[in-house]
C-alpha cells in the first residue's frame, strides 16, 4: 500500500475544505458561503484559556531545544522564516539534529536511537514506532504536562474524539501530540458530466443506476471517435484497491466494524453480491479491462486519452477540467454523491484522521517550557503561522479576518503548497491543519466537490475507528501485532489472488466460495478478527 499512501499524501495537501462536518457542536465552527465563484470559508478556533490570552514570550531569555524531524525528506530547518518568526514571538527556537543532506528518515531515526542521545523534540513517520519509543522510556508521557500547561491541546483532547483517540496510546499515556485535521472528507466519486449530458443521462444515485449509466458510456461512444474504446469505471490504484469498487456494495477485502462487531468482509454476504456484480461489470466492459495492471498513472493515462468515465479519487480528479480543455473542449469531471448500495444506504468510506505529530524525549531538561511551545502551535496565532505563513509575506487579511494568499504563493513555480513548505509551513508537527488554506488554493471543481460532501455528514461514520487508505488502522498490543501480521501475511495475498481470478473469470466465484471460506478459517482469520476486535474495544472504551 506504500505507493498509494504517498500518492494520497500529495493529494491531501491539494484538497479543498470541509470543516468537522460531523461534530459541529464541539468542533471549531465553520461558516462558508459562496460569492462570485469564490468560496469564502472562515474557521473560528476555540480560545480555551480563561482570559483568552496566550502569554508571550514563553521564555524571556531565548531558549533553544534540539529537534529530530524529517518530513517528506525535508529535515527540520531552523532558518525557515516561519520558525524564525515563531522564535521571535515565543523566545523558543529549535535546532535540527539531522544534517540537511540526510534525507533517509528511517536511517536517521535508528541512528539516533542507537547513539543513545535523543533530541529534545522527536517526530517520526510511524505512530507505532513513536509509541514504542514511549513504552521503552524514550518519550515522556505528556498527559500531566498537557493538563497543567497546555490548555489548547487539552481542549482538543476533551472535545475532539478522533484527536484524542490518536493521541492516547494503548497504555493510556500520550507520547506524541498529533497533527490534527480540520477536514472531514478525503475522496469523492467523480463522473464525466459532459458525457452524461451528451447521452441525455442523469447523474446516477444508486449502484444500479450507476451500472446503467456506465453501460451507456461503454456503448454510446460519448467521446465521439466512432470507436467502442471508453473505459467507464477505473481507478488509479489498480489491483491494490479492489475495495474502491467493492464499497459500492458495502463490502471490501478488509476488516470493518458493524454494530460494534469486527468483521472480515470477504466472509460477509455483501461480498458475494459485490463480487458477482463486479464480474458482470467486467464482462460488460464497464470495469477497466486493465484493472489489475493499470497502476498509479492509470488516471492520467485514461483521462488524457479521453477514455475514462468515472472514478473514486481525490480533488485532483477535477484538475483535468482546466488541464485538458484545449484538447477536449467541454470535458467536465464533477463530484457526485456516493451511489446508494443494494440496501439503499449512501456511505462514503474514506475520511481523514489525525496523524503523527511530535513528542518530548525523556532527555529534555525543560519539558514544561517545551509543552507550552507545543500549546502555542494550537493557538489561533500559532495555527495561522503554521498554515498560512507570515502576514504581508504570504497572505493578507481583510477587515473581517478572511485571509488571502498573495500572488507569490499562488503563482509559485513550486506550487502553492510547495512554496509554503519551503518557508516552514505545513510541516509534520503537532498542530491543526487548517481547511482555509486548502480552499484558498483549490480549483472550482474541487470547491464544488468540497461543498457537496461537506453538506452531508451523514454519509460518514463518525464513530468508526480510523481507516487509513480504506484499511482499518488500529493500535494493537505488541504481542497481538506480531500474531496479526503472521496471520494476515498469508491471508492477504490469498484473498487478492482469488479476487483477481473471480473478476477475470479464470475461476468461478460461486463454486470456489465455500472452499475459500474454509481456507481463510484454516489460515487463522478468526484469530485475526479477535485481535482486531480487542484493538477496537481498546479504542472505543479507553
Ligand atoms: Ca469512443
């Protein structure tokens, strides 16, 4: 899944905004309105301190802490203007212990651990490894420090369940402050609106209507070249993500929680419906014939050849509307609601979750000052710096507080996100990723997608545990984790192989299925289900 993850990471940063569409009463409030083609979205963050003020500077005498952080092959750089500004305001500066040339995060992390000399601040790509460092005594439990000295972080722990569930490890300690997400959605269903119009079709609202529309795409020559060459349904993750299709019938090749019970979905009734239909769709030419080999460039290949009709993907799927307008005038990808499944339920399974941030090592001499600095990153001022950069340099502010990026950001050769990053914004630290900066750089199609999905929180399962990339992402106890990996390393390839053979028709699903279920049992699927169930209960009953 690694390639997919990298790709998604890139896409996250170009996404448009939704703002805690679910828990409106607890979350930062969002107001959005559309005017003259631009979306204005304003987020107001809570001010949990009693008098609403954050005492600055944090230290009267400039204080320096060491930091280990290497995000996207960019080691932390204290000369970044945003962090210089933070140092100026707070009195606290951070000095990287990674040389600028060392871009291998894992190697540098292991090197630091084996040296026995830990930086004061430590962030790392893997939550499991960070928590392990905590269990092993390398990171401080932050619970008490936060309670006493970090009211902004505490507010999120008390009011944002997803944030809290990410922050607490299974032993009840907090070893790192997460990077929070103010966005709810991640991916959308996309369809060629101009093809619908050309064939006189309505946007499909159910999986059966989707079938009929896609069959019409296949047979009706909507690209107008006189050939039956359209690829109605495609996905750029190829064989790694059969789930994107299985979701249409509320199934997957993964674990899933229903009514508090963990299921392995290939054992469920929906899976039979899904595979039977997908096989039919494949035979009818609805499903990409190169489904299993297309790979991550698939979307670009099919869109630039004017062949692709419908997909489930990030906001970047809307970029073709402008990119390909000269070649294919009228080309229009629009986001549409997830089609209702065979039971009439509309559901979107992809969603954003908070990620890893940073922790404080047990070798740090002054953790109190440091946790105050961590807290500063969650203040409105800190969030503005980390998301928007510096007023007058990267953005301007209207009288009502609405911010606008300046031309040097919007027209940067590095892309807006790349440029902001080069100044130290949007780094992987404990903070809140602000939806507003994302919407400020989004395309019209992306903004429309954002508005549609944002206005339907009921499509999302807010109480569900995190699904990273559509895969259940639970924290497991180390002994459980080892057993889980042992079992699933033989099950996953088996499921993938069988699934492929059923879709391609090299073996018959109906006659295979009883033996398939038996084989899953003999490979220990019940063990794995029990382990994931324990992880789920620890998550929900912490
Ligand atoms: Ca054609």
